[in-house]
């Protein structure tokens, strides 16, 4: 079940509030400018679906977002626990950063947690299959795919070069629970 845990920036040990229902998650994220949706595929996909098959299965929703925000590129990323680069990939996303572009992720499979810092709060959004999160440009955030990742996600970009981070240099992400320990702080 998708879950939004909201922490005071100075208290990473206990969430102030946890939302588990779609409407509460969506309204709390909308209040900070983050879009949250749920998508369904137009057809069944198996575990070996190609990037093109995945994009076609979600074409209507992808096209709607591309038109709305002016996205110019779309791709599919995948990370599994047996990937020899999993630790390096996880580490890259675990530091607070911003982008000049939206960060848009739709979870085709698996899970991950986006941490969004704004207004002295940290919003930890635990995303699962079917969840779309759209983080606006210049929003401070970080992401954890866990120590044994299992995720397949569609990404959309305005900038065709894709993911270009501007790291803040703040170590706040080191103080907050990770995907594998988040439930203990909620």
C-alpha cells in the first residue's frame, strides 16, 4: 500500500502523520506542488516486456502528461537486486538534490521512496506499482530504491538529456530512515 509519511525536518525518528489513502496522499502532496496519480496499463505486461511495450501500455497517460507539461522524452529504467551496479546507483540518488526539470516517475513494478523537503518538513512518499509522482523543478528531494532494489519505472523529461542533478551539499538525507527502515519511524 502506498504511504505518505510527513516528518518535521528536525525529527527524522518519528513521522508527525502518516497517510495511506489515495485522496489524503494526493491532497497533501498537491499542497506542496507535487502531483500524485495512479495509472493502469491498457493491456497486460509480463516481466519481460520491452521498453516500447511498456510505453505503449501507458501511452494515453504518458501523452496526456507530455502535452500538459511539454515533456520531450520518455524512457523506462529498471533496477533489480542482482544488478552489480545497484549500490552505486542507490548511492547516487540518496543525496539531496534539485533539478532544472521535473522529476517524473511512474512505477510499473516494484517500489521506492521519494523524500521531498519543503517548509521545514520532509514528505516521504513510499511509491508502489501504479503510482505516478511528479516533483516540480527546483524542489529539494532524494530517492531510495532500497538495498535490494526491484523497480521498473517510466521517466518523462522536458530536457532530452534526462536526469541532471544539482546536489545541495546538505547531509539531511543521511539522518532520515531509508526504505528498509521507514516503517519503524511511521
